[in-house]
C-alpha cells in the first residue's frame, strides 16, 4: 500500500479509533523513593563530571534527599477534608 495513513487503512476496511490516555506522570508527584533514586543517579553523574574536571561543582550538591516521613505528614487530612 502506498500510504499508511489512517484514512487509507479505513478505505481498506480497517476500523481506526483514537485512544485517549491520561497523562499520569503529570497528575501525581513522584514518590520519595523514586525521587531519591533519580536524584542519586544524577548526583553520581555530576560527581563524575566534577572528578574528571568537566564541571566545577555538582548542581545537585544543594538538593537534599526527600524524607518518606515528611511525605506521610503531608498526606494527613482533617475530618472536614476527608468528608468533602
């Protein structure tokens, strides 16, 4: 077939429907463990760059690891919020 467009497939008898998906990554923030994992990986890359003389300092030196304990306290809701 010359063109692999949805219209061309439809003319051949195929049923073409668009899927609608939710962008889950944009809806909920990353968990503390996932955030810390990514932070550690990037920190290791930047530390390597500093050791090799490619960078003067690590931009993640000031970024602290996120505490799971803090995350638990952020999720505590009042009874009014829970009932809403």
